[in-house]
């Protein structure tokens, strides 16, 4: 099972930098980078809410589930 983080896609769609998102959400650049690169093990709902508010999107625009079969292809 894999959860794919599409944060970079939403940042590009909104023409927003990681730095700008970091300031709007109140999350460090390091933690945002960990999330963006798919290395995070968890995300707080309050952080997800802040990201969605800043990017004017839904959680499903950022998080995507792919089964192991889909990921291997």
C-alpha cells in the first residue's frame, strides 16, 4: 500500500513556492520538504487543513492511494 503525496503538483497549479506555503501554513521548510518528498510517516489534520486552505484544494488533491500493484508498474 502506498500513499502518494501530490503537493508539488498543487504548488505548481497554484503557482506557489514551498517557501510561501511554509509561511502561510506555519510549518518549517524542512517538514514541508519531508512531506513533499513522500518521506513523512504521518500528517496532522491541522497541517493538512492549513495546506488545503492555503492552496484552496481538497485533501484528495494532495493525498492519493495506490495499491502495491499500481506502484510497481
